[in-house]
C-alpha cells in the first residue's frame, strides 16, 4: 500500500467512523436532549429514527448519483450538509428544529457514505487489499457506536448536549480542506440511471414500518410492509435497480446480509436499552454512562485487528456464527439486571466480551456478503452497495423495534428485560439459519468449485 493510499484510507475510514459516531453520540445524551427541547421519554427514539430513516432509504440512490456526477463532489456535498445540520442541531430550541437537524444529518450520511465507500474501493485494484479495507470499514462502523457513547457522555458531562452536535463542525471543515489534495475527482460510466421509484418506496416503507412499530399502529405497520414488497418488485424489474436484489440468489450474499441485519440491529438496540438502564434505572450521569460503554469498547479495537486472522484460519462462516453467538451469549445475562449498582459487575464484562464478538461478526459479515462471495468484478459494487444498505436499514429498525417491545411493560426495567429476551431469541434463530445456509455443498459443479476456491483465497488473505 503506497503512502498516498494509506492517507486516503485514513481520511475515508476516518470519515466513515465520524458518521458512525454521529449516529450514536446522542445515545447517552437523550434524556438531556429531551429535557432541553421538550421531548417526552416516549418520543426520544425518534431522535435516532429521524437520522436513520433518510440514511437508510437514500443511501443507494445517492450512491448512484455519485456515479453520475462525481464521487468526490458528492462526498464533499454530504460533508457540507453534515456541518450545516450539526450547527442547526447545536442551536435547536424546540423538537421540530432538533428533529429537522437529525433528519438532515441522516441525509448527509446517505450522501457521504456510499461516495466514501466507492472512493475507498476504487483506490485499490487488488482484491485482497480491498477485502481487508472493507472488513476494517465494518469494524470501525460498529466501533463508532461505542466511541460515540464515550464521546457523547464526556461532552454532555463536561459541556452540554449541544456539543454532541457542534463537535462535528471542526471535523467536517478539516475533511473539506484535506480531501481535494488527496482524492482525485472521478465519475462513473455514462448511461447510469436513477431508480427514483425504488428510493421513494423503500424510504416510505421504512418510515411507515418504524412509525408503526414505535407507535404500535398495525395499519401503518402493514402499509410499510406493503411498500417494502413494492420496492422489492420494482428492484426485480428495474433495468438500473437501486438494490441488486437479484444477486441475493447467491447464498453468501443472501445469508451474509441477513446476518448483517441482525448484527447491527440487535446490538445498536441493546446499547440504546442499556443507556436507558444506566441513566433512568441506576441514575448515572451521561459522563459515567459514556465511560461504562467506553472501557468495554476497547474490545472492539482488538476484535477489528484479530477478526481477519480468525477468518483466515477458521473461515468466515465459522467466525460469523461464533461472533453472533458471543454477541447473543453476552446479551443474555442482561435479562437479570436489577436496580443495584452491583449489577455493573455483570454488565461491564458482558459488554466487553459482547463487543468483541459483535465486531468480529461485522468483519465476517462484510467478507461474506462482498469480498468472500465469489462474485465477478462486475457485481462487486452491487454486493457492496447491498451490504451498505443492510447496515443502514438494520440501524433504522433495531432501536424502534426493541423500544416498542420494552414499551409493552409498565415498568422500564421489566420492559428492558423483555426486549433483551427478544434480542437473544432473534439472534439465536439467525445463527442457526446462517450456519445451515452457508454450509459447504457436498457435490459442487465445476463453476461452484472455482467460486469456492476464490472465496478460500480471499479468506486466506486474512491469515497474514
């Protein structure tokens, strides 16, 4: 890897990491944010959902726009919007302005994330290097959730919840200054078309789904599911689909993305629930809450470094299943949490080990769904875009679903217990499904043998 490539990787992965931190930085500050602008406890999940909905629904559309009008240009546009939205959020005085800022931040993420990922991928022509960088990107994306809790808690405790927004501004300015000197302008192939119907239906479907779950409105929930079915049909027939659903016929792509949905949705929701537990049940300050998340978060760094070697030695199927198993196994004891601070002796070790398994599963998910799929080069971009969509969608649905489950109980702690049970059961079912779905085929055709050899070669790159 050349020095210029290293600098580009540092810049673009750093940007992805910042966008991930931006999603979770308000987790520990939600009670203070609600009090500051007049949002009730039941409405707090919308602070997260307002961000995640546009980030999920428009990610692939803006990825296609980046191909048409230049990836660097669209990337910088997203960073400018992020800085502006962060200023709006930092000075918000009412719920409407705050949720508007979060929505604009979500759009900024949808604009910048696929452009940054495309720039990152096109920086490397070597498939092995590209696979390593994709795995590291997935690990940093999840690590950002944990670091966001630590940074958010520190900022809120030392300054104000407003700095959870304002901290983005100087970082965004630095990215805007550095990018033109490192990243060359580029444009995708001519003739690329926009799939506007796909973007509209998936966004409306996700919005209705999240609203129906959060408010326990069956009619809106069904409407959201119908819109998502329509989106699926549109993508099957579109000549330039927003999401390449046709490649889901490949087992590694299909089961890898299903695993990704669970990896991100269940863990992000668990972090949200534990934030409520630490502050509203145990009465800790945002700074203390951030530290409680931050210390176990060191396991994320270790997992990001070691996961590649695990994949090279044991294969992505084993690492993916074991990572999910560790994530679920360390979430299960949280169903016992009580009102005494002594339960921190259960929570902190569970978070530490759980984060390790979580990040290892993320790296394996990215390798399985993209670089380890045995896909031809012409479909690598489609697989990467689909994996990116899975990440964004899972973050969108995780918090509102388990928040709604928790809201079925009159007592907050009881609700958290029930939501944790659902979290573990869903993860356990998916572990069984992906272990079966990714099993080696006993009698492979010659073409399948070549794909398997390519997959093993990719995984072997991690052994070094």
